[in-house]
């Protein structure tokens, strides 16, 4: 069945601008991270509410910004690996991840503002523009409350 579905997609819906990847069920999260030349700062972990639309495409419905997780150490280890793999990464970066059976899968790395960015000011009570301009003064910004952003 999987082979038949992939063949259908390639023959009927595929173009050079699309990537085919396996679907893995699990918990969809995003990480809002600030990278600079010397280090990185995890701004928030965000829970993504993703659904399959009528055309069988995954769509983002909402994001709960700044959720608490039990595997923070694994998240920091992952971000450190990304930091070391991409030494030129700088500024605000969104990292989409999937959690299944205590394993973390990186879905994509977005070196740009993401939807979660809109909720960080409300959860952290900090001005992110100030963070970007004066990052040395913010050594630990992990705290705050949750906010739901509906799309």
C-alpha cells in the first residue's frame, strides 16, 4: 500500500519543489531558539496542533507557545548538535521536531521568524527585538506562561 501511495504521489502530485518524507505519528513540537556567534538560547518549546486536511496535506491549526516538557536535557543536546553542525546560524530560528517513544526527529530547521514568535512576548514578558540587539543581557529566558495562537 505504501509503495502504491508513493507511486501515485510521484505520478500525479509531485514536482521539483516538494519533498516526500515518511509520516511518523507522535507529538509535534517546535523550538524557538536564538543563536549568536558564541552560544544559543532556547526561548520556548511550543506544541503544534497539526491535522490532515481533505487533500491529505498536513496543516497547522494552532500552536500552544511555551509548554513544559520532561525531556529538556535532550532538547538542549539536540540544539547543541544543530549549533555545531551549522556554525553560521544566527538570530531567531524555529526548529520543528517530532517526539515518538522518547526519540526526537528533526522535521525542519527554519532560520526565520515563525508563527510561535508572535506568542513569545506574551509568554516571556520580554521584548525580543531587545533580545536580538542585546543578547548578552538575557542568559536564561525560559519561564513565563502559555498562550494559544489559532491559525
